[in-house]
C-alpha cells in the first residue's frame, strides 16, 4: 500500500491511499502535470469519463480542477472499494463510481463526455478495441487521453474522427491527447 498526491486544483497536495494490486499502475505525477498543462488547469463545466480508473488519480485530478461531473469505471471490486474510501475522505460529490468492464460501459451508456481518459493495463490488448468504440461517447471538440507502454505497438485513433494534439514519452510510458472533430454526417 502506498500514497499518491493530487497535483493541482482545490485538493492540491492531498494524498490518497493506493493498495498494491496486480496491474495497478497509477499515472505518475510528472505525466499528470504535463497532461493538465495540455488541458488547462480549470475543467469547469466538463463531463469526464475515466475508463480503467484504477487508483482514480486522473479522475481525482479532474474533479480537483472543477470538472462538473466525473464517471470512474473499473471492473476490479477491490480497486472500486479503495476508490470509494478515498472519495469519502476527500469529499468529492461530483464523482460517480461504476463497477463494469470498459467495453460494457461504453456499449450501454447514453452519456457523452468532454474528456475521456484511457489508461488500460499495459499487459492487455484493450486499447485498440476501446479506442474504436468510444467515438460516439465524445462530444465534438472533446478530447481523449491515451496512456500506454512504450513497448506496445499502438494504432492511432481513427483520423476520420480524431485529430492528434500532443504526444510525449516519459520513461517507459507514452501518452497522447486527441481531439474529436466535426464530421459532416454528425
């Protein structure tokens, strides 16, 4: 078990407890700081989806930066319980926690989002499949953040719908930001 700190917003420097779970790899401080420099530090009014939420750090960072609503999705009951415990301590009331697979959530939700975090376990192959089915969930002008291992061969988002904005490598992690574009038939 360890602790990680929120890097910005109303809960800056607050620490959360993270249990040691197989495949759980919280996004590093410096990666989160870079991501929120890209996005801007105020997410007021944004609806955020954190698929494969794990520790929930990306969701907590978004809520700390005034996102209007945040949905966290994970299928690990221990991870979900730890996240709920941390939410009780921090007092966030804008975060909803859903126990589900990312695929099932995406196929069954009618919600749309301004910002989607995709950070599946590096030892899996879910990124490509999820990247293909999240397009209807994103608002035009909304963004998708993807994080994956540098050793993984990753296909880009469908450039018919998505424009690459930023890409960076930090150690063994590659992270990127894509923006949904207006398509004539939308």
